C-alpha cells in the first residue's frame, strides 16, 4: 500500500462501493525480484502463510 494514507484511501473507496475490506498480517514488501525470491523461500518453508500465493509461485520456473 505504500503509505497509511494510500491504504486509508483505498479502503474508503472500496467501502463506498459496498465492498467488505479485511486487513491481513503483512509478510513481506515485494517490490523487486530478490523480494519475490525471498517470499518464495519463506513460503517453501511454510506454505500455510499464503497458500494461494505459494501455489502460484510454484508455477514460476524462475523460482523453482
């Protein structure tokens, strides 16, 4: 989300559109390739942290 202001604005917009918003615990900020590699390593150790993300990352040959 970048900053707390961006998150607040995003949540407010979603709520105005009738959407429910839930905040999850943050794992890592993924901005660059090394961040994604680190996330993939973390999820290989415990895929229950983000099972859908883990399943998608498992399809990326560059991360295998």
